[in-house]
């Protein structure tokens, strides 16, 4: 059976004004990776610049520090988004972490990929701050990709709770509402996803697994299968 292929996008990281480096929230990558691999999907991990990506140390529990070697290795060798082509993948999933707020929204390569995936009716998934990647993307006719779509993401209340409102370039909930998305918020820390056609969004880190599961289901249900590929697993830049 031919495996379908998904592009998983993470932030390279960004130093905030408070000196802390915002990066990838570990569970928002690790849990989707586990879900995708368990469902037989072939995964390529990419980032705006490619190469090494920063893990937010606050997202690493003692258990995850012990068992994260494989994921850490992937984050050291990511594919640059400029090298990714939408036609090579059956879906795209944007992982969170505060770093995504800085290097996702203005990345032209990511914007073009999202436009191409939408035009081809291929699934798009995003969780927590990864949803920030959607705010710069437009459809072929110039409308915002999120306009009129039911979405969720890290809320203003959740940002206030973690004390990083003043460090962010914008508030994700506010921006999505400005773009006329139908933003749906649940209480802080509650698992919550929204599925609108081929678009899946998760509110927070607690929603990563559920968002990944819903996204994988859409990928498997898609009738836009690509050419034959090896069985599901992980690829990184070195295997290209």
C-alpha cells in the first residue's frame, strides 16, 4: 500500500525582547509525529530557514528530555521551506510554539505552499501558535485563506495567562478575527479543535494529538493520492 506524505512545519526560533528564545513547543511536534507515523504517513519536517530549530526548554519535562532523541535529531536537520513543493505532499501541518509567531506569518514560501494546498483541496492542519502561519496566506483571488472559516488557536486569554502578551508581534486571536475568520475559543487549556472542510486547527498544546488525528483522517480520506512511495516513516533534509 502506498503511503501518503505530509509536510510538518516548525519554527527555527526567535529571541524575544525579554531574552528568552521562543521556539518549538515540543509536544506540539512529538505528538503529531507519533500520530502520523502510527497511521502510516510519511513525514518530512521543514522550517522557514531549514537546518536547526530551537526547542522551548519550558516544553521539555524530565520524561521528554530522556525520550526525545529522535525528535531532537529531526529538529537539527529540517528541510528549508524554499525547497518544498506542494505537489510532493498530500497535506501540510503547522506545529506550534511561540517561535511560530515570528517566522511563520511573513514567510512567502509558506504562504505560497498554503495557497497551493488550498487550491488543490489538500488538508491543512495547525495547532496553537502554528495557526499563525495561516494569517499571511491568501487564496488565488486575493481573499484571506481564513476568511469565513471556523478556526481556533492560542487565545488572547491563554497568552495573558502565560505572561507573554507584550512579547508577541500580535495577538493570534485578535489577528484572526481581523481577517474575518470565525474564531472559536474554549476555556484556557481545554482540548479543542475546529474542522472546516480540509482545514483543521487546534487551540493549544493540549489539542495537538486531537488536531493531528483529525488531520490524518482527512489525508487518508483524500482522493488525491500521489505516486507510489515507501511505507510511512520520517524523512529529514539529509535523506533528500
